């Protein structure tokens, strides 16, 4: 019952359970409570809005393809608290290989999926991808392909790309489930809409879901970094520390209604409310640098300067920096993401900045997980990956002049044979 | 049963109808005659609901009716046979004939019934050999005309408006149509019969209303008048004094344009020669190939066989551009569709050719342009060439077309119905201009379905029928001579040699 | 014998005049004026020179696209591929720089313009030569470009755009006059000159009546193809500005084709060709940008912006459409009888 | 793509009629569909795969439904000489309204269906009225309504909303043998529209209006009314598509329509099916063929795991090529064999 956490659709019901999910025992208890509450909610307002444990969307994607299916006003205290607490925890797992690390794992057995000796060396892995419609997903896809290339026991790797269409991905999943895949990896385009298809597939083949989740616990494991609240809070807290009280904050968002981005913002909003800072503008940029630059320029003019810029993703951060430069202004503390262009701008101009990440190394994990499952080794039921934040201290270790501007530094791919050519370096 | 009182209509500031009053009684054939541009068609369009009048009112059985849409007029029992056919080439005959009133069974269109009804209507017209299932584009113009008639009758009409119904028909078809008209009027239909073929009019009509320059000049009972009187009323002056005098000097010099045994899918065995300074008239029924001839000479619908020389050099133009380069110009019969870019200014239209074909002639400057416009007697040429031509009267539009060609200094001018839809004043101006141009040594080919014009203007006459040259006539030939040649039938032509198509 | 005939009044007469004016795109100037006033009210600082210039710089790409689109629309065609050309342009530029890091910006710009023109040429040849409706041709071209460029670059641009290349979209020529504004002005002047030239007039005439133009010796196919080529080149130039203004992006031109067409139509240019002025078209582009800026300053929720935009467009065009359709109804029916 | 067997039309009426039938793209596109399927079968089997398996066939059919319904609607407006660019946003809105109205309760299904269809009908009516009443060019008019709908969606919804009860989801997932039940929905709509086009006055009047509005009007056809009804029909089809997608998603999705680009894809499918973009020619059968071609192509691409970007290139080429072929046929009027 991992996925039954509370979704508030009617403001009348407030989540009543505060979770300090430290010991498994307590957590199960809390989850039980959550279940009851959810049940009670089902009566008051039946909603199959997805879990808030549900993962994040590709950073930097302007297209409204990212979603976990929920109302924007929604804010889940429980999930919020958990994510923030997780940011502080040190993960279990091999040092320096974050894609194999995990936070508060609850291991489950997988013998039932183990392959007989004969087939163990001849694995057919299948992957239904939501699409490669933005640089984050392209970096991720490359990373996954390279990961697969590292395991010669994977003899066939079938990928079907849904081009960002739910309807197509539903068919894709059906199609793959129909083929002779040993395991099926799914990166859902939309949480809510793909649930039925995934459930159908679960019956036929072990399913591994990552990036975004689905509203069912039938997959063997669900892989995702800590999540949107943590991302948004990290960025906001940074500004709260760096900007003097009373400072004017400009918040740049991609577009309304994308759940994960909404999460990032709601967390940030909370942080700003508690601070002395004043959010003077919240603007949408559609992830288009030109728009972002115009918006920032306007804001500078209108408010006679901006003291801090909060971003829900990295795509437009460089444009924002340039807007200040072109306006002949000092670039204030700013948050971005782990895209190379931002990191390089940051180090060149040596700005006061921070880069929370939604790491692309999570694209390696599903392959590893699949192999473990097929080998009958146990995996965590929910595989929470660490979600590093790039600060001034470790900035230089991520700047790679030889990589493309839209490359994501947190790809965990530096040690892979194909690096850097495969990523366009 | 029908009275149109003080009908008035203007288009974009041009008054085309002035308080025209007209009435019609059951079983009567009431002819409306007048020159092109006199306002006949506009009057009918007001009745058919295609246009709404600016003033006046329409009374049907004593009650005032207004038709905002053709459907309303049809519902009121008014059927119209349009001059420019309103048929859908891609649809079948049946679909066209019953368009807007398809028979239905259980809410679905009953195709069988459609075809049956259409067949009946066509038989009723004595139009044989038109399959209701045939796409209209596969029919000859004459047959399309028949379909148009059938279409008008499909609604059980009480009043039938026939706008130049025989324009495209051969003699025997005309005869059949006249019988039909009589039968219909005998059934008690009131028929408004528009034509400039006075012979038919006098044969059919009980009363005649003459329109001139948008005014109803007179309405007389056929028995109390004569053709000459009607013609006088139409043109407002004696025919003889109407056309400018022929050039005195005899035509000399070698032909500037010759055609030897040329043809294409519309024309066969065309041979002619055209000398500088002469006006060669071309007569024939609509669809006889007159326009096809002009378009072939101009390279718009080129000859596929035979030879042709321009100014002595062999040239069979395959594109208008070639013809223009060689000094040939075509004043098309479809002025709005082919002659002008209606939304462009007078200047842009006048300069179009010189701009499009730089080799031929440099575009004239403003001074030269002003002269040119004055030369073609463009009314109000004085105040600016900036006006969009769509705001000009038909006559002035035609003058702009002529100016467009004169700017390119052509040697050969092909006029296809140059005075169609042109008011009398402009018409005279155009006639004089054409004569002048010929006098200056240009070679002119003049196509017209108005026999008086043809006779009055031409130094020499060619008559076409069924895509052939049916014969040549000297200046001063009579209307009868022309009609006889024009209605030469297939067999006779075949005897002249050369099968067609 | 130059008698004024009864059916010919001295001048077209007031209604006609007004109709002609409306045709000339009077509504767009009114709209633009209204928007500028509104901007002044919401943001007094808007008219400080540097901000005004910044506004023009911002509008510049759309203005170029509108100018190019105008040429295509006025001769009776569509160009849906311009947005894709912009995206492709930016990505290709970045790709070129990653291949040849040292390349001179002029060379790169030249290559882009050439490529844009080439795309336009293909559009034109397919449309005129094969008789494929330009809507379909350019729609297909849009798919081909979007797919092709990312297929080539493996999904996202691989290189950076160096500062000298970006100067055109980003920096000033001198004394606070942005390059973009200069380019915009030059292209605008060029477009006006072109439309006054013989070619321009034949272009409009072609859009107005293809048959009349052809029978007057106009090489209809060639003229239209040239229009497509120019539109493609303009789009490429817009790509240079966009790339310069905001740097590498994988979605630089998304949706621009519709914005450009909207701008042109706002300018009172007739879809289907034959009427409208290039100035009005560019004014349409400015109006659109002004509208966006205004909505921005007004703090209209990002969500509702498009609603407002849609409503305004329909209203404006409805106004402009009021007069021509009256004429259109009476114009000779398309399918006349074969003579 | 074609091999010519020149002019059979010369040999008498009967042969001409035969040519008329054979040169009908509706026939050609189905031959093309057959060809593509065959090709796919050969290629896939050559690579050791298996193309025509029951699940695969089911999926291909399944993928036809949404685009099919929308394209059928689009056919109605295009035949009438209009166009609808608002379908993409309407379908998104439809899924949301459907899912929210059902709200997971069986009892609400009928009500939800009604609401969605009413909404769709209203939007269609609005489109029709703007096009005919305000005389705004269909392209701009529907682009405007699209923007308005977009604003509505973005302002009201923030991600998938509502929930569809299990019984209704079966519309999206159940199948009878290899046939998904949704295909029967598509078939039903197709048959209905086919009847409307061929066997009702409205249909005849749609063809007439699209073929020559002036002539149609002279013949007493209420052309405005016809255009409006065509738009309503179109939107109703879109409503049906929305219901199907809601059933498939189990919820409403704000980007169901836009991410699949149903606006342009549907137009592409229609012209692929040989319907004249200018109106007056073509029909339901051809459009279905076009949809099938696209679906089969997609499936083949999947099987051969073609790069998604390259897919777009191929799509673009196919669309342009197909229309070019239809145009040639129309010019020649001679029968051709399409492979």
C-alpha cells in the first residue's frame, strides 16, 4: 500500500498525520493511518489523484508533458516533511555511485521474477519511454543506453518512444507487454492516465517504473529522486540566507499546472512566507529563454532592481542572468539547475548561485534494478535516490567546458566508456 | 401577379438601376431588352434575391416581399435561369438540377427519385442524351445550359426569369427552347425573358420593356411596335450613325499575323491572316470557338498543330508571355476574372504588363501614364490613378485593360467582347478608340456576339461554328448572312473537311 | 468623346473610400495606438528611450517573420514552416559552432540565410511546381525540419553561440541603439521598397487574380517561389536575432508561425492574397508584442493571456473583414462555363 | 509511388466514368494502406519479427480511433470549404469535462456524455458563427477559439482531473476478438457521417458550398447554415474523441489534444485521404484510409524502432508526396495504381 498517501481535493479535509518516518515500524503505522484517512476521503470526495510520493518531472521541460495528476493548490504536508527530512539523510549504498544508493529502503524479495540459469545470460529488456522532447530526457536516454551497453547479459534492448502522447504510450506498453520482454521499464508520460495500462502489464512481466509514478503498487519497484518539495525548498532557503531581509524576489516558473513544478513552487512559497523576503513577481516563461529574458528585463525596470531570482528549473536561468547584464545590473543571488550553460556562467562570472538538481543519473538505476530483479536479488519497494544540490564548494567539479550547453552535469556518466562523445562532448 | 416598383440599385457608388418599374401577369411572356450594361441582369438579380435593392419594392400577388436570399425567392415561386451558369462541375446533372430541393425518403436523399425527376425535367425540355448521373463537367456548354433550365424548372415556379437563355444554343436548340417557353406560359407561368436577340423576343413576348442606362425607357405591347423602334429605344440613336467611320485609306502591307491550318482540342483547320490597320471581325455563337481562337493566338490555350507567323517570323506561342513578347495583346471577354486585378489601383493594373515583361517596354512614368489614361478616355483620368479598379464602372475598367496593353506597344490587338457589360457612352468611346488604333496601323481582331457591333466595326468578317471557320464575309454583310454561317451544322463543316476533336 | 458617363461618379464615393481604408489596415494602427496608450498608463516608464528600444528589439524577430509571411500571404499562399526554420536556425548555428569553433559570425549568418532561402525555395517549387497547397507543403516542411534538425543533432544543440554571433540579437551598435532595431529598420525599409517596386506590385496582382496576372505575362510560379524564398530568408534572419537575444534553446521558434500569420492578418492583410500593406503587417507584429507585454505588466495570469489574445484577434479581424466579404459575394463565380 | 497508365478517358463515356471512379483518391489511399501494411509485414518479418499478430492489429486499430474521429470531423468542415484549428484544445477540454462530470460514478456517465457533446456542439456553433457571421477567415477564427479554449483550460485545470468509472473505461480497453470496442464507435460515426455526406440534403449542400459557394447560394442553398452545421458536426466528432480518450486515460488530461497535435495531424490525415483542402471534393472513406495509413506507418516505425525525430521527417515527406500524387491525378483525370 505504498501509494496511498493523502490527496487533498476538497479543502475541507486536512491531512492530520505528521510523519517522522524514521523507523520502518513508525512508518508502517503512519502509512496505515494514511490508508484510513485516504479511505475516509474516498467517501467524502472520490478521487484517484495520484500519490504525492510520486516523482518529479524532467527539469527544464517547458512542455506540459510533466505531470503526476493533481490540482495545483494541492500541498501535502506529510510528503513535504518527509522530503525535507530525506535531504538531510545520508543514503545507503556504494560511495560515489549515487545511482545505486537508496534512502530509507524497504527491501522486498524478488525470487518469483528470477530467470532460470539458461536465460540469465540472454536478457531481453524493454523500455516504454514517455519521450525525448527535452534535453533532460535526451541526456537521460543516452545515459540509460550506455548503462545497458555495459551489461553484456542484456542481449536485446527494445525502446518505444511515446513522443509525449499518453494515448500512444498506453498502446506502447500494451505492445511491449505482448512481446517476450524479460522486464519492462516504464517512464510514464502522465501518472494518472497510464495507471490502467501499467496495471495490465504487471500481470504479464515484471515492471519497473521510474521518474514519474503510477497510481498502483503493482510494479516491482518505483525509482525516483527525493522530489519536488525538496528541490523548491533548497532553492528558496538559499535565497533566504543570501538575500538581505526585505529583498525583492522574482520567481520564474515554466508553466502552470505541472504538478512537480507546482510542488517546487509550493515549497518555495512556504519558505518565502516564513522569511522577510518579498516575492514581487511570479511569472511564467514557457521555458523559452527569449520570454524569460523579456520578463526579467520588465521586472527590473518595474521594481527598480531585483535582489534575488528563484527558478523552478534551469532552462531559462542563463537568459535571466543575461537580462541583468544587459540592463547593466549586478546579477543578484540566483538559483538554477545542473545544466552546463548555467554552471559555466556561474563559475565564469562567479555569481552567488545554487543549483538544486533532479539528477539524470536516475536513468541508470532502472537497468540495474531490472538486472537485480531478474537475478532474484532483493530491491527496495520504493527506490528513493539522493538528490544532490550543487553549491559554490563543489561547483568546479561539475563544470565541464567540453560538454554541450544543455548537458546535465548530474548524469553520473563520467565513468562510462562512451563519455563524453555519446553525450555530444 | 408580380410588380417591381421603382427598383434602384448602386454598387460601390455606381448607380446601375434608376427607379425601374415592371409588372408581369400570369401566362405572359414579358421581354426585357436592352444593351449590355443596361441593367437587365441586375434587375433580375434583385428579383431572384441574389442582391437586395437599395430602393423600390417587389409585390407578389399584391403583397410586398423582400428577398434577402435566393432561397426565399425560390420559395416564393420565382425561378431563375442565370446567364453565367451556376452549376457545380464536379457534381452530377441530377445533383445540380435538384440542388437545394433534393427529394428525401425517411430523411435521406432518394437518389432514384432524383434521377427520375431529373430525367422527366430533361425530357420535358426535349433535351435528349443527358444522363442524370453524368458529372456536369462532361457536358457541352449547350447541354449545361439545358441543365440550367431544368434546374430552374425543378422548383414548381410561377414566375420564371430567363436571362439570355439562348446565348449558347444552336438554332434547333433555340427552336426547342421557344416551344418550351410557349408551353410554360400556356401553363400559366409568368415569364420574364431577357435577350438581345430581337427575333426571338418578337416571336415570343406579349410585351417588351426596354432598359437603357439603368432606366426603363418604355414598355410596349409587341403588336404595337417594330424591331427598329425597339432598337432605337435601346441605343437611343440611329444604328447607322452609331459606329465611327471606317478608315479611308486602303489597308496595305504584309500580314502581321498569319495562321495556317492550325488547331487544338477546341479548334480545327484554322487559317487566317491579319494585316496592319485592319479590323477583322469574328462572329459565331457562344461556344463556337471564337474565344478559343483568341486564346490560341495569344498562347493561353495554344494551338497544338499548324503553323503561325508573327511579323513574318514563325512563332506559335505556347505561353501568353511569348505572345506578349512578340507584340500580341488580348483584351479578354472575362474582364473581372482575366483582365484586371480588381483590388489593385488603376496605375498598377495599367503598368502590370510592362512590369511583368520587362524586355518589351519600360513602364511609363507618371506623365506618360496620365497621357495613356487620357488616350483611352478613362473617365476622370484627371484625378489620380490611385483608385482601386473595382470601384470603377465596367466601361472604365475596360478602358484600364486597354491602357494596360497599349502601355506595352503591341502590334496585334485581340478584342474578345470588348464592350460586354459596358455602358453606351463608354461603348462608343471604345469603338472610336479601336478604330483609331487600327488607323494607326495596329492589326485588330474583334470578337463580338453583338451582330450590329460586328457589322459596324469590321473591315472583314470571319464566322465560326463548332470550332471551325465557317466562312468569311466582306464588310457590310447582313445579320442573316452571319447567323446562317454561324449555325452551319456539323455535317456541312465536315464537308468543308477536317473532323473535329 | 471623354464624356463622364452616368454610371461613373467622380470618385469612388465615401463608403468605397472607407472600405479601401479599412482594407489598408486602419484597424491595426488604431489597435496599436490603443495598446501603446494602455502601456503608457500601466507603466509610465515605458517610454524612456532605452526601454522603447528594448521593446522594439523584443518585437524585431516577429516583425521580420511578419514581413516575410506577408510576402507569401499577399500572393495567396501560406508559410507554416517559419517557426520550424527559426528553431532549426538556432540549433544549426550552435551545431556549426561546435563543428567549427573559430567560424566568423558573418559566415555563419550567411550560411543560415542561405539555408533559410533554400527551404523557402523547396517550399515554393513544391507548391507551384507540383501544385500542392502551400498549407500542406509548409506543414510537411515544418515536420521535416523539426524532425530533421534534432535527428541530426541527436536531440539538442551541441554547441554554444559565441558573443560575436550573439551581438546582433543582444548588443548595441552605438549609443544604446540595438543591432536588432537597426536590422528591423533595414528589413522594414527593404520590404517597403520591394512592395513599391515592379516586382512587389506584380506579387500583389498575382495574389489578387492569378489568371489576370498570368494573362498579363506574369511568371506566376516564379513570383510566388521568390516570395517563399524571401520568407525563408527572413525566418533565418529572425533565427539569428532570437539566438542572439537569448542564446541556445531547443524550442526557440515554437508557435512563431501562427504568431506571424496572426500578426499579418491583424494588419488587415487578406488571407488568400491581393490586399494589404507590408507596413500594416509589421504594425500587426508590433501590436501582438505590445499585447503580450501589456498582459505581462498587467499581471494577467499566464493562463488567461491566450484567451485575451484569441478574443482580440477575432474581434480585430472581424472588423477588418467587414468590408471585403461584401464584395467577395458578388465577385464572379469560380466555376464559369468553359467557352 | 505511382505508375501511370495514361488517358483511358478518351474511349467513350463508360471508360471515362470508370476512370472517374478509379482516379478517386478514396480508392488510392486504401490501396496505399494495403501497400504499407504489406511492406511493413515483409520488412518486419524479414527482421524476424511478426507484424500481423492479434495484439499488434488490435493496437493499430486502437490507434486509429482518436485521430480517426477527429479527422472525420475535420473532413466535414474542409469539405464545406472551411477549416478547424481548435480541435486539439477542444479534445483536451472534452476529456477533462467528461472525467470531472463522471467523477468516478457510474450514474454520471450518461450525463457526462451529454455535457461533453453539448459543450462540443456549442464550440462548433461558435466557430461556425464567427466564420459566417463575422466573416472571419476560418483559419484565424478557429485559431482564435483555440487560444480562448487554451486559456480556459490552463486557467481552470492544473494537470489531469476527474476520474472515469471502470464501466466506461471498458470503451478504451475492451476488445471483441481482435477488434477493440472503440473501433465500433469509430465505425458508427464514420457510417453516420458517410450517410450525411452522401444521402442527406445537408451533405449535398456541404459539397455544393465547398465546391462553389456562389453557385450554391444562387441555387438556393443556405450556405451559411451549411457551414455552421458542418462546424457543429466537426466539434461533435471531437467530443466523441474526447470521450474515448477519457475512457482510455481513466481521467481528463489538459494536454491530450495538443501533445498529439491533433489539429495539424487531423488536417494531414484528411488531405492524405484525398479531400481537397479547398473543399467540394473528397469524403469520409478517403479520410479513414488516410488515418489507417498513418496508424500502420506508426506501428511499422515502432517495430523497426525508428528514431522518433526521423519519424517526423518521414511523416512530412509522406504527406507532401501523397497530396502531390492526388493533385497529379486530378490534373490528368486518368486512373493510376498506387503502391
